[in-house]
């Protein structure tokens, strides 16, 4: 990596503007991070070493935060999805930290978002079957006080994924 690029990264300055090859690489890696660098290089019209350097640069700059394997939920025995909408009467930093610790210890909880509107949080829970939701619910309420919880069972997944649009990155 050139000295100027290393200095900008060290100072938190990023890598500058992404070009179309960077965006295409990011898109391809989101689809399948196990694709060989040689195949990626061919698909973005770069040499193997240039492609490898670009991927490393994108990782160092934080565009690639991690590489993961997505497991098949049916085969893993957790085909059921429940979304729990939570209201709380507490909004202190201490309560939020207690809630964060409570949910972090429960592997069936795969995603949690703080919301605007009528509910404070939405929790995505993956389960072997609907009846198991009560086990997860009890784990939460033993550790943190909640005002109201409303759960909905997902009947069908119409779209699912982890990929984000690459066209907005700078």
C-alpha cells in the first residue's frame, strides 16, 4: 500500500472515493465471500494481485466489516421466526445497558432494533417451533422489566438477505 494511502487510513480518512471496480467487488463478495480471488479478479477485470490489494484496502478501510457463512435455518432446526415488539417505561442508560446484556445472552435473538413510534424495540427471534418463544420471553423478563410485549409469527419470508446497496458508498 502506498505511504499516502496508509497515512489516510491511519488518520481515519478512509480510502477516498470508491470506483466501479470497488463497488462491483463489494457486491460480488456480499453474494459469496468464498469466491476465489482469481475469479473475482477476472470478473472485475483486474490482475490477481491488484484485486487482492483492493480487497485488503476495502477491509482496512472498514467497508468490509467481516466475512461470515450464512447457515440454512431449516437444517439448523430453527425455521420459525417471531418478531416481538417491546414497549418499556424506562429509557435510562442503565436500563438500556441491562436490556442489551439480557438480549446478548440469548442465541435465539438474532436482531434487535430501537425504534421510533409506538414501540421502543423490535426483536427478531429464530426458533425450532413457536412454543419455544415462551422460553425466550421468560429469559428476557427475568432480567429486565418491560411495559408491553406484542409478538407476531412470520408466516412466510418474502425477501431475506444481508446484502446492502453498494451504490451509495463514498
